[in-house]
C-alpha cells in the first residue's frame, strides 16, 4: 500500500497588499549601494578546502557527493538555504527524464540514489500523481533528502563536508600569471536578531544586500576566506567548481564565455540569428505552489495584475483546460481523483488538498530578450556597472527583471484563479477557477513567506568557451549538430544556408564520408547522415533530453500586449540523441584550477536547451567532483588530461575507468562509431 505523509504548512488564501508592496519596495536602494560598494573588511574566518563548490543545485550537490566519497574536504556554498537547486529552491520538483533512459535506469549512481530515496520517503516515486514526469514531489523534501545523502557520503568516503548556506562569492584572488585561483572571498548572511526570518523577502529585495560586505538593518554578515589545503606538489592544491545557476564564477574570473544566441553556422544551422545575440536567453521562472480547495476562495487582484495579464495563455488548444494544467506538475495528491482525459492526455482530476507547482511558458515564465531588460548581464554590462572591478561583484543579474518576474508569477496565479482572457487563444477559452489558493509561509512547499520559489528556475546562463582543441581552434564547444535528430535535408536549410555552409553541415554529419563531401566528390544531399550524437573521446558523463525552448520575447517589456516570441527560436527544438559530456566542455580557458559544471559547460544556445535538466546536471556534477579528486590525487591539472587529443591520453583513460567503476557512466550502451541504430532511444 502506498504511504501518504501529512504535509504541514501555513496557508494564506489572500495575496495581501502588504505582500505586494514588499515586492516593489527597497530594491532601488540595493542598486545604488552596489554602485558605491565599500571595501571589504578583514575576513572573519578562513576555511581550508580541497574542492570549493559554488552553487548548491543538483550539479553542486553531485560534485560534493563524489568529492566526499573520494575522501576530500569539500566546501559547498549556496545563495539560498536549500540544497537541490531545480528540485528545491527553484521549485521544479518534477524530474525531467526520457523514457528509454528511465526504463533502463541508466543514470549516475548518485542520481539513482536520489530517486530511490524519494520513493522510500513517500512509499512511491510520484506522490503528486503528475503526468509530466514519473516523479513529482515536494521541494522541501528534496532539500532534506540531499542533505542526508551528503552526510552519508561524508561518512562512507571519510571526506569532510563544510556547508555554507546563504552564502555568495564576492571576490577572487587570482595569481599574477592568471592561471590559478588562490583564494575566494565569500559573504554569508543571517537575519539580525528581532528581524523577519530568512525567505521573508523575495530574491529581488535581498540579493543586493547579500552581496554587500556591510551589515545591514536586516542581515548580519560573516566574511569568509576560502583557501586551499596545504599540498607538497606543484600541481594546483585545490579546485574551484562553478556549479552556479548563471555561471557566476566564470564571469567573475573573466574567462571567455558565451551568452544567448550563437550566430548561425554549420555547427548551429537552426540558429534564429546570423549574428550573436547575448540578450536573448531562455525564459526564467519563479515557480509557486497552489492548493485545490473544497470551498471557493477570496483573492484580491494584485495592483500590478493588469500590466501582466495581457501575456497569459494556455498556449495551445490541446492544453486549454485548467485541470490539465493543474495536474501537469502536481507535486502532492493525498487521494486519487476520477480519471479524466483532455487533448489526448490522461490524468486524474484534482481533489481538495492536491498541490500543484506551476511552471508554464505563457504563464510564470518571464522572457526578456533585449539589452534593456535581459536578466544575465553580458561582459560589457558587467564592466559598465563596475562589477568586474575589485569588490564590485553583485551577482551579475538585473534586479529589476527579477522583481518584474516575481510580479509576473503572482499575477499568473491570479489569472489561473480569476482570469478570463487568453493572449494566444482569444477570449472565452479561460474560465475562473476560484477553488484554489496560493500557498505561502515559511513552512509552505516553497519555504517562503511570499509563496514564490527562493530562486528562479534558470534554463540558461553564461556558457564557458573551452580551450582551443583539434577541430575547434576557437575554443571547444558542444553544438546543435552534435546531438540533434533533425533532418537537415529539409528545404529550409538548403535555401537558408550559404552553399559552403550547407556543404560543411552535411560533411560534419556524414561521418566517414566527410572528406569526400568537403572535396566535392560526394554530393551533400547524397551523403549518409549519422544517426547518433557525436562521440567524444574525453566523455566523462551522459545526458538525454529533447531540445526544449522557452524563447525570449521580441519587445521590451516581455509582457507588452501583442508581444511575440523571437521568430525562428523554436526551429532548433526537437528530439535529441543520447549525448555525452566532454571533459573539454568543463575546462575554461586561462585558469587551471577552475572546473565548470551544470548548465554553464561549453554548449551552444541550442545544445544548452537539452543540456539543462536534472539527470544531466547530476552527471556533470559527478564528473566535476571525480575529476577534481582525481587531479588532486594524481597531481595533474584537468587540461593535461586532454591536451594531446586525439592522441592517446593514458591518464584520461584511467579517469574514465574510475568513473565507470564508481557507477558514473560516460557513454550509453553500445556507443560506437559503427553503431547507427539509435532510433529506439526516446
């Protein structure tokens, strides 16, 4: 029998005016404070690390997990007070997985343990009875499960975990030759005695304060200096892993990276632009939890609702059903409702007490795409705001866009409750559904007084550019054609791409016939297209998901009436082959003891749309933790494992054997240049 656990939380049925006012309040003060940021005070303490992991999301937790099992001292920082990123602080606690990989349970060992612990917690894997995933659950439980996993890994591996919640990296000390991070300065904040608890304020209200050295009326600060443990070797004594959600450390360290759309090329033939556009990244989302109630609720219209309501939509006719949307990511269902079907989708109808997490493209997604409102600052914008100067780093995000995304999310809840308009399908499609309430309070599913996730779900941030490599002299990266199943015989590509670009595209996809295509001895249209992803000799992890887009909007602000998605952005969307994580994608230029995990590895804009989901993040983190521990043990820098490719790299092979031995696969079954039968992997 399935076990059901009681869920206790404070429920608020009104979006109060006092709550709304807090969204607008003192964020301006933080912007001004950032411009006049005072010099740091002397660190309050120094902490020794072998592996410093910046970011406590799934990639960061996986990095720490493997580092601890390898017996290393791991320092783990996180801007919020929850571990888990996507499945906790960002609220997207619905595992994005592909059917074949899930059926074969072909995942990293830590990710399998996470899934098993979720099932043990609830007595089933899907306590929410959602239909988007095989596992939807409560964000708070994800944090608790991961916290226990790290404690257990610490004991099993005899490592040492030092966990720093509510902590941000403020500055880096980089060696004079620019190759080594010598130390990192961090700021940890706690509420001033007598002030409201953490997670009372939204991120837009607190982020500026979190990055200031000075104590404030709300937060007391502890300044921490992270330094390496002593070592007798000449190799780097410690490793810093950027597992942040937006590529904070690669920006702060000022190593080369990409942001937004890449220019159309034979590697990225479906790009919506002939030039780079750093301002158009995928939409980000403040998720929230809402509960189905027996009785109708009374809600007040947010004062900013009319600004955002022209944006909201069910998006497609086959999705235009409240119950369908509610159960899509339902994270808690104490009793099963009646079977229902809409648009060909089968689900169980909501019942009182059901909790749904909302993450909807034409809803609480916020999708800026211009230089006036982009969330993740470009290098030029960072320079212009003084964030690349010593002591000037303030997180690299536009606070105004965070604030507006928070308003947009609260407005979307009200639209689900009372809305009657639909921006894409027209009026008459959406009907009010008043038997619902927003769940708020520190003990609510999102763990915040306002009911929004502690941090937005980030689909895309800065993406590092790897070091020059054979075949990619400008810097290594993983591109659209490395993973996409798309049929590039489509007339669009023949007409749109210049002849030489089209020939290079077909050659790159043709495997053994590539030289003949380039030399013109074989017509591009007659070359056999490979039916698998690119095989990387330095693969250290795996992933599989569709190329899934939440495109930016054309005009500013995103919610403007009649606004549209960037034309052509969805062209690159579609199915992908099972893919690999190349070690070269995790090694930045210039700095030798910095590794990159999670969404900031070296991928293109289109490839990143697949390289962003839960199991991939874990696999990338597991690779980062293993590589760092291996490098320390063997006194070798990670770049030295791949600098002679495509020649044989014995130490790289030893690393790959270690990953496999530890239950962290680096390739899918039967991966080979001679195996062209990947159509069954869905």
